[in-house]
C-alpha cells in the first residue's frame, strides 16, 4: 500500500514534465487522464484509511480534509481548464501547486509533516526577529537615500545611484546575502572612502548578527518542539504497550504476567523476520530468571528490544582449516595470521595509500609512475588475499562488513580497468580515454579507506550516515517548496525569456528573445537558459537562488529596471524571489543546519560517554558470545562466553579455534538517529510503572508544558 501510494504521488508530481510549459510535451488529454487516474488512487487510499479508522477520528483529522479538498479542487480545475481549452481560451492550471498536498498529508509521509510542523512552530519566534531585521534594512535604506540620493552618483552602467527608495531596499536586502558585494558599495566608496563605514556597519549588523540570531532562534525552537514530539511518541508508545499487556495478561500468583508461549506467538506476529535464535535471545532478556512468563515491566520495553539491531551469525571454521588442517594450523600459517591481525598491518597499508595518493597526483605519462601503479595494485591484491586467508570468507563478506566489500570491489574493478586500459593502448585506432577516466576515479576512491582508520573521521562519517534519513526528509520538504515555487514561476514567467543554442543565427538570440532585455546585464551574462519555461529549468533557477551566488543578477531589473524577469513582467515580481529566499534560505536551510548541529552534538557526546541503555548492555552480556551446538526445541543452552571476547570481530574469529554454532552481536552501540537518542534520554525520566497521561492529554501536549528538567538531554546538547 505504501509503495503504491508513493508511486501515484510520484506520477502526479511528474506530470509537470509533460504539461505546458513542458520539457517533454504530451497532449492535454493524456496528462489529464493520468491525473484523474492518480486522483482515483488517492481517493481509494483515503477510502481504505476511512474504513480502518473510527469515523470521529477520521473526520477530525485535518490531513484527510486537506486531501479531499485537494482532490475536489483538482477535478474542478481540470473541468474548467479543459472547457476553456476547447473554446481556445487561454487559462491557468491553478490547482497544480496543490499537488504536494498529497505528498505531505498521506499517513506514509509523517516525517515530512514533522518537518513542516517544525517550520510552523518556529514561525512565531522567527516573525519577531524578521520584523526587527526588516526594520534595520528599512532604516539603513532610508539613511542610504539621504546620504547618496542627492550626490548625482552613477553606477558602473551610468544609471542613477540610490535615488529610488524601493530599489535601495532591494539592493540592501541583497547585500545581506553578500551577493552584490562590493559592487553596491563602489560608487559611494569611490566618491569618499569614509562611506565604506556605512556598508561595513550594515553588513556586520544584518549579515553577521541578524542572520546568526535567525539560526539561534530556529535552532532553539527546533530542539524545543522536537523534544515535545519525542515526548508524545514516548508516552503513546508506553500507553500502547500497556494496553497490549492488559489484553494478554493472566494472573500468576500475586501479579499479572504474559505466558511464554503467548509471548512467542506475539513476537512471531509482530516480527516475523527475526530468527528463532534471535527470538530466544529476546526471551532470555525479558525473562531473566526463566520463570516461564514475562512481567509488565519487561513487556513494556519489548518495543525497545525489537528496535535494537542484532546480528545473528554462525561460527564457521575457515575452509582451509577443514581441507588442509595441518598446513593452516602450522607455525608459519599462524605467524601470517598474527601479522594480518596486528594493528601495524592496518597502519602499513594506510601509509601505502597515502604514498599512492602522491603518485596519483603525478604525471601518468611518466613510465615510472605507470609501473608504480602496478606495484600499488599488486600490494592491494596481496592485502585482500591475506585477509581472506586469515578470516573466514563468509564472515569477511558479511552484510555488515561495508569496508571489506568496498575494498574488494575497488581493487577488482581497478585491476580489470587497468588491464583493459593497458591492452587497449596497443590498439592505435581506439581512444581509451573513457577507460582511463574510470581507472583514475577508482584510484582516487581508494583514498576513502583512510577514513575508517582515523577515529575522528569515523565520528564524522557516523554522523553523516545517521542524518541520511533526515536528509531525505528535508529533501522531501525542499521538493515540496521547490515544486510550488516552480509551478508559480512557470505561470508568471513562462516564455518571457528564451534560450538559443550557441550556433544560432537568430537576431533576437542576443537578448534572450525579448526586446526588453536588449543591452541588459541579464543578457550580457548569458543567463538566458535561466528561465521558467519548463519544470526542469525552473528547478535549476531555484537551486541557483538557494545557493545565493549571483541571484540578484537574475532579477537585477528590480533595482535597475534594465535586466531580468521583472523587466518583462512587473516590478512586483521581485516579491516572488524575496519570498523564496525567506522560505528556503532563512527558514528551511536554517532548520536543516539546526538538525546538523544537533546531530554532531549528539554524536560527539556519545563518542565521549558511550551512552547505553540497560537493555543494550544485557544483550551484549548475553549475546556477543552465545554459542550453541544446536537449537533443541527452540531453547538456548547455557554456553556463554564473557563480553570481552568479541566473537563478531575478525580478530577474535581468527585467533581462537571455536566450535560451530551461533553468535549474536549488536550492530551498533550508537543510536542511529537524533530522534532515537532523545527518545531514550527522555524515557529515562519516566518510571517503568508510569503509564503516562491519557491519550487526549498526550495529543495536546505543548512544548511550553512544564516537566521535570532533563539533565541528560541538556548535557548531550
């Protein structure tokens, strides 16, 4: 259901590629039929959701109302637009900016909705800062008008300098982004060097102070409301687990418990993919004294147990130890094992990689450099072979051994590409530059291996990996905003600016197909391809605006009435670009930066304190060294090693001779997301017996509600 919903959402959003103005034109009938099909799918998904949701809950949910209104208005727009099109009357598809509503409001997109809630919750605080910021811009603009307006100064294009107040306001707003610095200052600075103090003061106050305050306000509110979201999730999870316990409980003596068989059936139902041995491990943790039942406290933490990724691995002997035991266990063979397992072996190859990096930067045409590449390649192949000789191959290439897979792939691909390149060099009629490019890229990629050898590099990489899911969420958020602005921009600016290929002989190509842009900075800068003539070019223009660099050139005519989009539409069009800058750069980008800051604070605090829950410690204590000759009737035998013997590591596997069996290993000691960390930290405040407030109270919790201070959270941040 989720995949089907996302598929139809993707198709619905992709229609902008084929509708006028289109990157790949299709008839209106074809696109309208596809859109109707998508609307039917959305209605079916909504109908299905209504069937499984209580009626009062369904109709109180604003998301469902938004989806129904969007479906109805889209159908009305299709009918009106189609009717006017048949009558050859030009019209506007005003419902197209509403398409992201389906991406936001369906139940499958809760993370994107959370991001939008962060924006909505941050708006009140940002509004006050923004008003103060705009007051500062307006004040400085008024001072600039009085200082420079009557001095008959000219810009580099010979136009009057700072004589129109609205143009000054826009120029000063652009100066906050530093996109027009120092150009905007030069006429005044050339007149008198003292005037630079005016612009320096302005930049310090508005660019460095106010923009930093924006980030601080966004970050503070983001943390506050994120913690409130997590508080709700923790309480709701607790209540749901208690409700489930009350449904399954039986009385055992003086307390209520859940029988072992019923607990196992529940795990099979909610987590069918975990192995029998993993399920038995969870039971051992939940029923530590092996009484044959699980109490309420242990049952409530079951959700946490299932969220911890546990890797189940079989202990296997190396194939060579089975086929050639005397040779593999000989003194010389064990000596090779000890060398490969020693840290010096890793350090030696790190040095080799760094030396290889120097050779990569040297001239490839030098024969000595070319031969040296074969030496490095041979050393890497020897490294892989030695590791495969020392470590059991299936353990070496386990799913969680990313760097082993990465090294092997890079080395094999580089070997194939180098041999192919050497072979093709003898064929004079063949140009092997593409193969050379692949070889060069593969050589550079080898340098990535050095990251895994340096602890602080690993911290940064862990943080980057942890924020990938949230980056996708913010990517969806950016897609929504970009899509809305792109559709609106196409309706306003389509056809106003035209792009012509470089070899065209058309006379109007020099001014982007619009006489209003003749001799303009926009046309002279060859920005004609920056237009809103289709959804693809619109997204590219919006990306350029997000980067901020030279964005004022795109709409410079708002100041000079000489170039850009406003010259061919209306001066008020500058509000479109300013609004986009405020929404994306000041709000969304700052929220994303706030998340990055929080992620790094959390990652560094975890790196220092190694925060672990009692559940994770118990899993490590019981699971890292669990062995079993055989699972009999689903029971684990009591053959356990201490947690110091990390059977999951390559060193432990190779240095000790171990019987065949199973071992369990925690996939990661660190929390995978900031949300997960905050949830664990806040949950530590709640007594295991506390069920929390009622469901209605949970849903109405506010970030300003007074709770006990969470010192762990403050310390981590």
